[in-house]
C-alpha cells in the first residue's frame, strides 16, 4: 500500500492525525474548507515533532505534509481517507458523496467521529464495505488509542487492513465489535462528565476541585491500570469478589444522579466557563498544550511495556 493519506477537515483532530502520519513516514494531503487550517497544521506538526524528540531517542523518518485548497487534490492516489469534519451527521454524509467520486472503491474511508455509528454515517455510501470509524484521542499524535468500529458490511480483509494501517502509525487499535453510539471510551467519559456537571450545578465543587479530585487521585492509577485492574486491587488479596462484596451494595445508595442529565442552560454554561477561566488563570492555550504534551510524554514513558 502506498503511504498516502488524505485528511479531510484539519481542526484539532485532523491536524493531530496529519502530524502522527507525517512523523510515521506518510505523505499527507490535507484539505480544509478554511485557509486558516494550514497554519493549524504547521503548528501541530511542530508541536508533535517536539514531543517525539522527547519521547523517542531516534528521530522519525518524516513523510510530507501538503495542504490542498481543493478536496479533490487531497484525494489523489490516497490509500486512506480520514474524515475529521465537525460532528454533524448531514455534513459528513454530504462530504462522503464527493469523496467517493474522487477515490477508488478499495480506498479505506475512516471517520474520526466521537459518537456516530458507522451504519448511520455510511447510510448513503456506494461502498460501505471499506468504511470504518477510527475514533482517536486528543492529541492524536501522542495518545495511542484508536477505537475502530467497522461498518456492518465491512469485509474481514478491510477490517484487518485498517487495523494494520493504524498499528503501523504506532497506534493501539481497539476493535469495537458492536456498533454503539459513543463507542466505548466516550460512553465512559460521558458518565463522568454527567456527574461533574451535576457537582458544579449543585455548587458541590468547582471545575478546579473536580480536576484536582481526578488528577491527584484515581486519574494517576487509571493511566496504567484502567478501571477493573484498579478495583481488583481495591478488593485486597480477595480480588474482585471481595471488592464487589464490599462496594457492590453501594450502587444502590443515592451517591449520584445516575442517568439524570442536568440542563446545560445559560446559567450553567456561564458558571462552568467562569470557573474554568479562573482555574486556568494567565496560562495561554499554547502553554497549556506544551505542558500537556510534556506530561503525557513522561506518562507514556512510565507506562511503556
Ligand atoms: N476534539 C476532540 O477532542 C475529538 C476527539 C476525538 C474525535 N473527535 C471527532 O473528530 C471530528 C473533528 O473534531 P474536531 O474537534 O477536530 O473539530 P474542529 O471543529 O476542530 O475541526 C473541524 C474542521 O473541519 C473543517 N470543515 C468544516 N466543514 C468542512 C468542509 N465541508 N470541508 C472541509 N473542511 C471542513 C473546519 O474548518 C475545521 O477546521 C468530530 O467528528 C469529532 O467528534 C473530536
């Protein structure tokens, strides 16, 4: 397979994909409706290069990044197209129609969607058998996980090809066998997000206090043990059985709002934004990203192997 990828939509996620692939030797032909995206791409690539310098002892053999103002130019000779447009079903479906006109029936078509199911996204596709969701995490150039959800008509060979392409870019593909809104990781994150919104809404905690509760506590464990391995240790030598015997009944206690969702009205939005602004202080967006990358590199090194 020629290592040529087309990225359609180059915001936070598309630019992250572009940087990861270029730093793994791919030629990336990136297209975005906004001319400003070219600068986002260059900045993201520079940031990723810096992070890779800290992460790896050997400098990567870089591919090439080409910005295409016309979508059709970005599709030329592409073995893989990665759609990273805003989370809007109708927009994505409309753009797929023009993508299909510009590529062969074998070209892999991947979507970064955080929540849509491939059968919904690919409802109008002429060739859904080469369509998969490949849901990455921000920053795409550093976080290895990519959730792969094949379209129900996707062939076994295409599925294997997609997994191998993503693995070749040093990603950790997680095959999601059952289509479900939000895939796996965002289902989990939504549960925490919902409870965090309630805590702010009810004046129990500020955005900063919630972040402290995560980053100085269970967040540190989760980076290397996930949830089930963490809880197993919580059960002591008795393992999961002991854990469930002790903490299982707590699920019946009124600890949380469970599936009740707070209304994200103007007052709650203003409160969250004000608290978050205060929490961040004078630190610029660029400084935050740099700090995030430096710490992520340290965590990746710590949990390697
Ligand atoms: N932001 C995240 O943390 C995150 C994480 C994982 C997955 N995702 C998913 O990735 C996708 C992109 O999210 P994002 O956060 O990068 O969005 P974004 O808004 O940062 O970027 C979207 C880009 O698409 C461009 N665009 C809009 N319409 C276009 C068109 N018709 N043709 C070409 N370009 C067009 C915009 O100019 C913009 O640069 C979404 O499906 C989202 O659910 C986001």
